[in-house]
C-alpha cells in the first residue's frame, strides 16, 4: 500500500504528458488574454477623448482575438478535465494522504479509502492500604487497526496487543463489515461493541475519567459477535439494534459457540437516544436522553459478573462463588442523561441487570452521576456526534515555548454498586457471594485531563471506595487509589 501511495503504478505516461502540456498552454493563453484586456482598457481611457477611427479598428480586432482566445481556453479546459477524470477513474491515481482522526490514504476518484488507527495507554496505579492491590505500571490498552471504505461499504479490523485474560496474548477487538449507503439504516456484521449505554458506547480514549464507572461491570463483555442495524433516521435521533452471541469474545466459552448445539441462545439489544438541543436549535448545548434494553439467556455454569474491581482497578470487591447451576434468563436495562452547555457537562446513568432462574431472582444495580468543566473554554457540544461524546480539539494545542498549552478538563463523579441480592447464604448455583467480599460499595472520583493535542493527553485520578462490609481476610473497609495515564492515539 505504501508503494501505491507514493507512485502511480498504473499511470498512463502519454496521458500525463498531455495534461502537463495543456496546463502550460492554458497558462500562456491566460497571460496573453490579460495583456490584451489591459491594452483595450488603456485605449478606452486614453486622455478621456473619443477613440480615433484607427484605434477603433484596433480595439475591434483585439475584441475578436479575445473571443477566440476564450474559446481556445474553454476547449483546452474541457479536454484537461476529461483527461484527469479518465485517469483517476481508471488508474485510481493519485492517492492522497491526510491525518485527521487517524492516518488515511484516499483514492482521488473516491473509489476507496484506507485508514490506519491505533492507541497506547500507559498507566500507573498506587493503592492504600498496601494490601488492597499492587502498585504497578501497566499497559492498559495497546491497539493497532485498519479501516477500509469502498463507497457504500466499510470494514474495520483491530487487534489488542496489551495482553488479554491476564496474559500477553493478542486479542481481537473489532472485525466487522458495514453497509452504509443509508444514513438512517446501516448494517454491521462481525465482531463489534454493542451499544450498552452512553459511557460504554464511547471510545475509551475520550471518557471523562481514566476508567468507566462501576455500571460498566453490569454490561458483560465489551465485544461480541453478531449483526447490528444502526443509524440516524432524523437529525439528532440515534438508534442501534443488535443480535449477538451474548458471551463475549477471546474466551473459551465464546469461541466454543460453534460446537455448542444445545444452548444456541442469542442476546437482543435496542438502544435509542436523542439530542433535544439539536431539535431545538440550541447552540453549544447538548441535552442527551435515552436508554437501552437487552434480553437473552445464560447457559448453566455461566457467572453473572466475575471479579468486580474498584474503579481504580484495585481490589476485587464482588464475585460469585460459582456460576449458575441451570440456565437463567438475563435482562439488562439502562437510562442515560447528559446535559452540556459551553464548557460544563452533567452526566448520569442507571443500569440494572436481572437474572430469572429456577426458583430465584437476582438483581444487580449500579448508577453514577458526574460533573465536568473544561477550564480552557472549549465546549462539549463540539465533541458530540452519533449519540455520544468524542474527540476534543483544544483551542490552542500544546507547543513548547509557544502560546498554546492545550485544554484542561476537571471533573468529579459519584457512583454506587448494589448487589445485595447476592449473599453468602444463598444456595450454591443460585448466585452465592464469595466470603470476605462486599455486595455493596460506593466510590468518589476526582479527575484531571490535560489534553495537549487532539491525539495526546495526560490523566490523573484520585479514587476513594468505601465497602459496605470489610473485604479480604485483612478486613479492609476502604481503598484509596492514585491513577495516572499517558495516552496517544491516531
């Protein structure tokens, strides 16, 4: 592909030579026309006197010559345009490169477009008390992928190189193709991220805090396999509807779906959100409101939510002793709200996960509310697109020794996790809480984002978590965490 972007492999040499010749001829003709126009003007303005008969004849001749030159220019311009169109359509040349939301290469005829994207998130985490979790440097995400556009079709392929499932293996994140001819009805098939709520739908590069809230643990695996319809049928109204395996990916159970003949159930999901500010024409504002509902079945041995960590990614607070002994119906529903005006944004979500088993029912509930302020005066409305918030572009990008210092965002979030239906006294196989863990906790997070450029940011968070009951054999009542991230994406 690099060779294609550097030189026209299929270029027609004779066509290129003719194009160059026409360009030179057009330039010469335009210069000659300008000289003749200047002479005519001078004749008309000479001393404010009537033009002499001889000069009148000269002026008439010049006008005729100007007309002839104009005809020649129009003829050569038409030929030049036809040659350029033919060359681009047949050869796909030249190829243009640009850097906007990632590196992309694009055929001049619009036949195809190739984008290369990636990210690195290098984290550090420190905890108190020390027994809560290890202080560590970590590669939270390291991804590299490509996007391909072919007029009405698109495809995306991306790999995670930061390690998956506690090891250093490479995992697949995105692998799907889309039909995008209709803005109000697009189709996607493959492996993708279903749209469970606002924060989950957002790219992890652009969330307000270093980690998503505890609500994220109720949504299951981030990526899944299936089909999805999505779009914007009316300006400001967004929807997505998916049908997926419901087991996630890069795990033995998920990859074993092809041999699982007995439990071939699927998860159905619908999410609808709208921006009232766009309907009302309120500039620099967002009034985002909506929700989602998902339903499916979990097979025997499945676990509802394993290894729920604090939002600082520290201690494991909540997990079940074993999976469900029999198949259970699982439903999830969420409500989301975001109010933004200028540099201030309020955001909240409430999510419930319900399990209906043989002789028992279990609920998990979590919610959060946050406030964020762009100290440097950028607006959140400028980042809102497709029913979510995305990339922020500072008014002045950071430049060492210059006037620009990027953008600064400050925020605070409170969240609550409630799994009180899961007790240590529950029957085995019905959602029994592990010993020395807590089924309720709440969290305060204070965050600062220094966005140096649209593609580089530094993040620092302070996270305080209080447990409803002490956890671990050390009887820890709370956890304090300091987390930091250096991030670059393209």
